[in-house]
């Protein structure tokens, strides 16, 4: 597996507890050079894995080379999760997120848009079949049977450095999840914190170190995919 030079990036994550959110925005607006780059929106993902949770296991064990496979779609902040998922207008992007040590990239292997509304299990199965078909053309996945596992949903704010749009920062709020096997309301996972992600080309690491030296929060290892699987008791994380 070789990462694409065009989309390679490094990610740093921070956990910010609600009581410290004012401190986060104070730093963002008064002490940094980030500016909002897009309007906030809902980010939704349906994750896939093998029957023995190979992707989850490789991520938890910290293997140097690991991947995640998901269908991703976006919505307005006030959109109901299930209504959006079952609608006839959403475009589902099929993505493979690849990681080698601390570096990663994201490969879009296709997308699909349904021409009619659907029920929950039929929509999940249709997406699963479609992503399985597309993965047949992707060498490292062609021999695997992928199954849906868990949904994630969160509100994302977007920022970028005003002098360099290759350094981006996102803030994920109201992180929620639900089982992909049963139609249900979302359950809130992040009850007292939000996640900040800093994304940049690895060549910019020194610049990022200087930029973030006064950032008042510690780095953490965080995976919405693994945390959600743990919540529905599929893995221990």
C-alpha cells in the first residue's frame, strides 16, 4: 500500500471537554490565524468491516498499515438522520481511508444516488452490495466480504489557516451513533466533550508545531468508528 502524494496528510486530534469550550474558541478567534472556510454541516458515515472485524482489530492494535471503509453523506444541521439516510436525493460517497503509521490519505472509490425512498434494511443492503461491488476493483479489498457495522453522525465546523489552506482544523460536536442492523434513533456518544482535528501535509509539520505550541489541549488518540463499535459491544476499545 502506497499513499497518494496528492492527498497524503497527517492528522492530530484533541479532546475538549464542554467546560473548556470557551477556551477553545478564545484561542481560535483571538490567538490563532484560522478562519471559517465552510458552513457547518452534518457528517454521516456507515462503516463496513469483515465478519471478524479485521479493520477494527488492526486499528486497535496500532498496525502500521490499516484501512477503514465507509459510505459517507452530508446533511443540513436540522436534518433528521433517518430521513436523510432513506431519502431519494442523498449522494453516498464510498471511501477507503488508508493509514501508514501517522500518515493517511482518502480514496473515493465511487458513489451512488438512489432514485426513490427506501426502507431502512433495504437501503443498508443496497449500499452494502454497491460498496462490495466497487471494492472488487480495489486489490487489497477484492477478496473480503464487507458487512455494515455502525453509523456515526456529528456536526462539523470547518476552519483553515488564512495564509495556507493546506492546514485545516475541524471541530466535531454532538457525536452520535447507532447500530446498522436495526433502524433506531441516534444515541449520543460524546456527552461531555468534542473532538478537534488538525489536518495538514506532513511537509508542514514544523509550521504546525509553531502554530499549535500555545494550543491549550493535549493530543489524544480517537476513532469515532471504534468508539461506536464499542458502544454497541462489537469490540473493546
